C-alpha cells in the first residue's frame, strides 16, 4: 500500500528550507511513500533545485497562494486565508487525496482549520494534541492533551484516554497500553473534582475491560515511564511540555558549559565522548517531534515550528506510521464501541458531530 502525505511546506519558522530537505530524505527511506508539497510553487521549486529533488516521480507540487504565519490569529487563518498552504494541505486529507497531513505551522490555526474542514469523529467532543516524551525505559510516554483544550470536563479526559489507547495500541503494538491520570498524588482522595470524576469513569472502564487504567500518576512518572499514556487537560499538559523543553535546554547548556570550563573537564569529556554522544542522541527532542491531532476525521500531525529537517522528518514518520497502521479507523472504532457502552449518559449530553465520513484513498 502506498502512503500519501501532504506537507504544508510554508509552515513553521523556517518553511521550505526545512520541509523540503526532510521530504526528500524521507522519500529515500520509504519507497512506498508519495508526498504532496503544498505552498508557493516557485519557492518550492527553487528549494527542490538546490537539493536536486526534481527527478523523483513520487513528488507532487500543489500551489497555494497564501501562508499562515506563526503570528496569525485563528480568525485570519480560518476566514481570510482560504488558499493558505496549511488549509490546502488539510483539504487534501478531506478530499481523500492523501492519507495524512503534516505541518509545522501555527498550532492554534492548525487545530482550528483541521477541525473546521475535517470535523470530529462521532462521539468525540473535542480533539486533543498527543505527543511523545522520552522516559527512563528508553521508550516514549504518550501524553495528551498538550494545549488544545484548556478547560475540560471528565468525559473529555475519558475520551482522551480512549483515543490515546487506540493510538498506542496501533503504533506500538501493545494490545492494552496502560493509562495514567496526571494528578498531584497517587491517592484517590487527591486532586480537583474533574480529576476525581475522571478517575471514577476510567475505573469503571477498567473493570469492564475497556481500558487498562493504572490509576493516578504524578509528574515524575512521565519520565519514569510508569504508564504508556498520561492524560491531563490542555492547560496542565502545555505547562508540563514547555517546562520539560526548558529543562532540557538548560541541562544541555549547563553540561556543555561545565565540560568546557577547564582542561581537566575537557579531557574527561574526550574520554567520555561515546557516552555523551549516546546521551545526546537519546535526549534529542527532534526524535520525539510530531504531535497527533487526535479525534478528527483525518490524520493531521503538528511538527514543532522551530525544528530542523531531521526533526521534521520524524514528524513525517509519525504520520506515515499512523496511516500505515490505520490509526484513524482504530480510534473511530474504539470511540464508537466504548463510549456508548461505558457511559451512555455522558455520550448523550455531548454535541453530535457531522455524520459524514472522509474517504481515504490509497494507491
């Protein structure tokens, strides 16, 4: 099966200077992939020329006359820039021309445009942003939501847990991935009312065999790899993510500074060069780039806006894997099967999304 991915080439801090090299490198690694490069055609062609990328028949260019900048408001992206590279790339998913879309553009705009064009899966109230965080077990912890939903109700967090479980089961091959609910303590009596009510819903799901709920987890459990998935609202998740990124940069800067501070430390760094190189590779945030916008009727992935071509290639990898393992159908089936069975009263109160489906085409 050929996996087709559309790329918003103009999105992010660096645009085609990052997205084009990443696309060409990814094509060399994956022979069963076709990429649609969306953006200002002349700019894309110039960048392809620099990297001698015109000869690959698996590349297609689709012109889009506008660009959503990192500073554009949601209103501008949604209502004024209707021919933006972001919107055109997502629309290709809606039309079934591609299996997934990847963009490094404005997160708020990407979520708004994706939700407007693709709609949500029936039974899902709100989409969520899910990303990967490294842990001590040298495998990722999947965490959601990372900022799409600042205020959540218990049924929203329950849906995040179900969608995260379907994603991890598909991409990691774990039939029953463990789910932890982020809290200020492990005890059931701790946390605010939303967290307590969510825990109650997930415990019922666990007893019915619908989900593998571990229980409450704390912030340190994210990096210990205590559970495969950590669920929280978007406010908490975004704070955790930004704090983690800041800590990572601080540790790298402080370590580099100390290792260069005197000749003895420099000698030690030379002797430990292999270990330091492995450590740097393991902790490289680019390896974990590529966040899923879960709950939509199409696959959309968000790359970090300031990433390098290596990092953007990893975002393409996430989209490729999601399409290859049919994550969209698995999430849809999970929500359709589990939400009504688990808590019909919560589902009946949720707004019903458009019942249309997006036809996914593969060559």
